[in-house]
C-alpha cells in the first residue's frame, strides 16, 4: 500500500486535468471508430483486423507519451527552436513537393521507412511558435513596417509552399495565424494588409494553375457552389468523384442520426474511400447517432475554451499566445472536417485531430497538446508562489 500511495500521477503528467480528460476521451473514442471505419480494408483475411490494430495502438501509446513528456517541459525552451524548425519545415515541404510520395494527385509526404511524414504538420506547429515568440515581444511596443514585412514573409512563405500541394491546410494555417495576430495585438491595419496579400496569393495560384492542386481547388469550389444553387436529390448510384463521396456521407448521417446502427455496424464505410479520415464524422453519426454528433463538437469547443484560458493563466505572453494559437489550429481543423461531412464546405481532405487515422498528424497534435498542457501548468505555479 505504501508503494501505491507513493506513486503520484502528477509527477508524470502536468497541466490542466480537464484538457487531459478531453484528449484521452477523444483519442480512445477515435481509436474505436477508426477500427470500425477500416472495416473495408480489413476484409481480406482473419489476420488483417488484428494486424490493423497494432499500428494505431503503437501510435496512440507514443502520442500519449509525447503529450506527457512535453507537459513536463519548460515551454520557453521550445521557443529557441521555433525559427530553425520553421525554416526546416519549408525545406522539407519543398522536398516533399519535388521528390515526395504522391497520393491523391499531390506530393505531400516523405517516406521514412514504414512511416509517411507530412512536413506541413511540422510547419503548422513551428509557425505558431515563431509568431507567438514575435508577438510576445511586441505587447508594449508599436509595430513597425519591418515587423509587418517579417510577419508577411513567415506566414506568406509557409502558406504558399503548403498551398502548392495542400490548399486546405494552407487556409487552416492562415486562419490560425490570424487568430494569433488578434491575440498578439497586431494592429488591424496590418492584419488587413496580410489578408489582402494572402487573398492575392490564392488568386494567383488558382488562376494561373500553379502547383498540383489548382485544378482540384477550382473543381471543388465549383461543385460546392453548384450544390448550393441547385437542390440536387441524393443519387446513391452516382459514382463520380467528390459528389459520390458527399452523397454517401449524407446518406450515412441521414440513416444513423435518429436511429444509430451501433458500434462497428456502419454500412457506408464500405463505400466511402476515406471513411477512416476525411469522412469519419459521418461514420460516427451513422454508428452513434445524434448524441455523438453533439458531444464531439462540444468536446472540441471545451478544449478551445480551456486552451484560451491559458491567456489568463500564463505567466508570460509567449505561453498564452502559444497555447491559444495551437488550440485554435486543432479545433479549426476538427470543425473543417465536420463541415465537409455535412456538406457545409468544399471537400478538403482534412482529418479530424485525435479522431481520424493518421500517423504524423497524431504525433504533431500530441506535441501541440503537450505544449498547451505545459502552459496551463502556470496556474499551479502561480498558486504555489502565492503560498510562499
């Protein structure tokens, strides 16, 4: 009994326990849904379902270890690697674009043995850290034209390189950067200038057909707008690209919303090509019904709230800005995934953090959450200082 009592969980994991609860709940639920959604892949032999569990379990264990490790670290040390990490991600994105593995018509991955590494996930993390570092130094100092140029270059280069092969991630990175600018007290006129630069860059890339996804972007936006203008009836037999995927997704939601089919009993997972990632929200609703459709967004909103609380609880501007930027990026990505599943936005290919399948995405999400937890630990440190 003495040994059991001497074990203190707080020595191994740090930070806001509410965040820990949300993260553990989402990851474990995601593991169950992934196993169900991969049913179409694991039908060849009795061994396949068991083999398909090994990698997700391994990734899940590693991701929890990463969260716990980063939650115990001094997040200020991470700021020292922000710039070199960002510049390295630029190089890796370019290497992936030129020489990486092509999937779905885009070269976004670098193969590292059995693991596919997506450098854009790395860029999201280090751009947030770099901007948080810059903005934390300007809380009581006016922004100069040079500061504006630096922000434009960091955000612009990152978004442009990602946009060449992954448009939706580029928009996500820009959106979370805007949130960071707002909390970082960047003047509105500077934010307006940055928005103009980004919109112009998007127009040039799409209109000139630059990169690997320009035509795909045009067709997806066109198809989405056409679906908004015309009241198309669901045609389950129409097997044409994204319209077919959206139709299947809506069919899963319609048949499972009020009368959920139960865990592992989804039918549409056998037809949706990305059931375990891009359209996992539809599978969740088909199997678990409207309750899950409400609970999942609420959990992400609660995560956003707890992450935003770090702005008040952090002992330094850098910590609060870092936590707010990373949290908004995770939550925005989750809602983009949900919007696509219910046909509230163009098809993007964004996985749902902690729920969808994905190796490097889960790892970098785990790093982000670990840093958020490290920042949330400041509240406990402040309480101890007051007691002294």
